[in-house]
C-alpha cells in the first residue's frame, strides 16, 4: 500500500467546514503542544488532510468537467453546459471544496503562528516547518483565487476574526508570492516522505503563478531552474499502458513527480468512480460514468492522431446510450480497488507541466517560438509516439512553421492531450483568454458569465458579516 501523510495525533484540528467560520478556535493548549519538533511536524501533517479533501471535493472533480472536450452527465451536465449558473447540487459540491481549503489555510496559520514560540525545536526546524505551512497556504489560495476570484484573506494575524472582506487579487497574489518565496528559501531540496513539499515543488508553483500574472521572464526562469536541476525527467513509454507508470494506482513517486496530492486505501478519491461505467474493467466496483466525450462530434478529439499513444491511453469506447462514438476516460484506473473509491494520486505538478510552462513563457519572452522552447515541447510530443524524449524524431514540430500566436495555440493543444482528465484544461484556457473560443469551437456553446468564477457559497456569507450575498457575490448568482 502507498504510504501518505497521516494526521496522527492532530486529528483535533480537523474541525467541520462550518466550524471554521462559526466557532471560536478550539481550546488547544498551544503553549504545551507546539514545543517539540515532532509536535510541530504533526501539525504540518494536519494541513495535508483537508487539502486532499478539497481536491477530491472540487478541484479534481468540478474543474475536470468544465472543459471543451467532454460533457458531464446527470447532475454534472450543468457544469459543462456553460450557458447557465451552477445548479444547487453543484454549488453544494464547491461549498465542500471551499470549506476544506479554508480548513487547510486555518491549519497552516496555526503552524505559522505557534511554531516560532517553541521552546524545544531548533530554529532550523521551526523555519523549515513554517516554510512548509506557508507553501501549503499559498497553494490553497492559488487554487481558490483562480476559481472564486477575490476571497477573504485569512492569515495567522486575523484567523479568529469572523468578518473579513473579499480581498483584491493584488493582495491575494502578494501573499501567495511572499509565502512561496519564503518557502523556496527555507524548504529542503527533497523530503523523505512522498507528497511533502520541497524546494522544487515551490519553484514549479512559482513558475505557474508568474504565468498567471504574465510575468513571463520570471515564469521562464523558475521553470528553467526545475528543468536544469537534473532531478526530473519524463517517464519513457513504448506502449499506451506504459503511461500507467505515471498515473497508476500503485505508483508512489516517479522521475516525473514534482508535487502530487496523495491518496491510498485509507484516504481514497472518488475521481475514478465518476469516470467509468459499471461494466468497465477499470474499476473493481461500480462506476457512474458522469463524464464522457465523442470522438466525432468534438473537433479537438476528432483531429487527435490515433498514432499518438495518449489517445489510446486516455479514451475507451463505451456506448452509454449516446452512440457508438462515445468514449469514457481511463487515465486513472484502479482495477483492484477495495471499494468504489480509488487510490490514484492527483498530479498537481509533474515534469511535463514544467516543460509546457517553459515553452509558453519562452515564446512570450521572445515574441515568438525559439528552438529551445520548441525542444521542450517536442520532448513531450516525442514520448507520445514512443520515441526517445531527448532525440530528434520524425514527429517533431518545426519552429519555422509557427509564429507567436500559433505556437501558443500549439502548446495549449499539446497540453490538452498531455494533461487530459487532470482538471487543468479549464484553468489554463481561462488564464490564456482562450476559454470562450475553445468552448465555442469544440462544443458550439457560448460561455456564460456565471461560469468564469464559481459562486461564493452560503457557508461563507452566513457567518461572515463582511460578505454581502448580493453585492459581494460573483456574476450570475
């Protein structure tokens, strides 16, 4: 069984989502609990649990249906229709993610606030654990700000306040970058436990944040630091199923893993259950096939070369009543699952992502593609056809065939095929301003304003007097 971070003695930190806003902080004897390095580390472990829940509740689940290449089924249809606000059911789902993210942030704030008061841990230990907590806080806020926009900014300085206004994007990103830069300086280059943040996980997130803020040179620089570290490489594949050496349910670390959200038989995820049909061999228990695609009707899938191993790896035919060209998704499978939940990790940042970041940022810095940026993109593309990643191949893209705009589109298309079913497509299309164009081209739909940002859930404004449910709500709600 894969080992992941356990909450251990700090389960008392895992309060209910509503408790975060409704109750005063629990009566924890902080003057005695945060004294030793082991106690501080246990508190750091308590940050990972609700973060894992946030991804299972919302990010992996909801973002993955808000795409231009697939359609949600049943209660998820509303998410991929793009022409109407979220249904009550789906607002309930994102409310769970909201609460879990703020629980993550609360637990991080407790470490940041109390660890420096330790009388037994060394200054080096304190600094390292605070750095890990700041990374996780920044990581949570980064996902929240992209999905909800301006949100209440809760730090160690105001975590006991009920009434906190929505902060500006400028202030939120300032905290994110400040936290990440502190973590980058003070985290080790590697951690003993898989799934814990290290210095290169920070660099990966910083590169992505800088892309989001259009700080192209900074994004390129951080991606290059990860690439040049020599710590990571693409997992070589020769057949479609070799991709399971990256995504399989029993994989716990590969040359490609930078920062993953960890699951195992004790802490499972529901993602696979929503991908597979009850008759498929890819999940030991029943699936509900809540997301599907069509190989003919969807342009970007119809144009996908069948010689690309990723197409055969990601998609499988399954007639669920919508015709013979209907396909489901099999990047994440768990045939030996002991329930209808699975153990695959969520690949938040892997080496292929960094190569994509670099290729885009390099193009934007140079106002057009370069041989260096194209090489990084070709590394991913070669692997998809079974070629060695670092050797020129017959399937290589050529710099001379692209200008700035067409190359950015190529990076996004390659990203779709490489990151399919990883809940990254929606946020990347939003970031690059291509969401409306892609949905119209591939689905024939116009994206309503209500789909740009998720609604602020009632669990916030019911207890936060600084948030007005009418004037502070996101458009369309």
